[in-house]
């Protein structure tokens, strides 16, 4: 088993802490040093996954929680930022989905207020309200 110095273990702990603080992986040291290029290990030989992500076509990363999807994306995004003619963005679809959900209690409260929302603006299921639509 490999032996690590105290400094290496401390830097590893810093990287882990940065992952815990954000929904998205941000691999930075306490000094603000970007660690992704130093720590990234491609899941396939010869940086194959990284090279696939750098292609111009659309790529979906699918996997269970904790399998490294965000880290793979972060590495690709870091390399894209070096290109002057490329813009890269990160959209956390889970956050978008969660923030777009309509609270059934809010819908029920709005339905009690006369004129708050037209009834046709609500899609109502058998016992809970669905997403609102704009007329």
C-alpha cells in the first residue's frame, strides 16, 4: 500500500471538504489552487472519456450518485476554458427540476383566493396539483 506524506493527506482532505461543501464538485486547495488537473484520473485508459467529452457532439453522462460524473464534467470544462472560442456552462438539472416543482399546498391556497390564478392555468391531478402552465 502506498504511503502518503502528511501534506498529501492534508491536501486530499481539503479536496474532499470542497466536494462536501457544494452540490457540484469544486476541487480547490485552501489556497485557491485548482486541483482538478492534478487529481483527475480518467475512468478509461488514454483519457478516453475526457476525449469523448471534448468532441463537438452532445454527450450525456449517466451513472449513480458518487460515480464521478461531476468530476469528469469538471475536468472537461476546465480544458474547454483554455480554448478562446468556447463557452462552457454547468446546469444542475436536479436543482432546476426541484425548483420548478409546484408545492401542492401553495396551489390549494391559491385556489381559495378568488381571481389569483385562472383555473385553466393549473393542471390538477386526482389529488395533487401538477406543474403550472402559462396561458
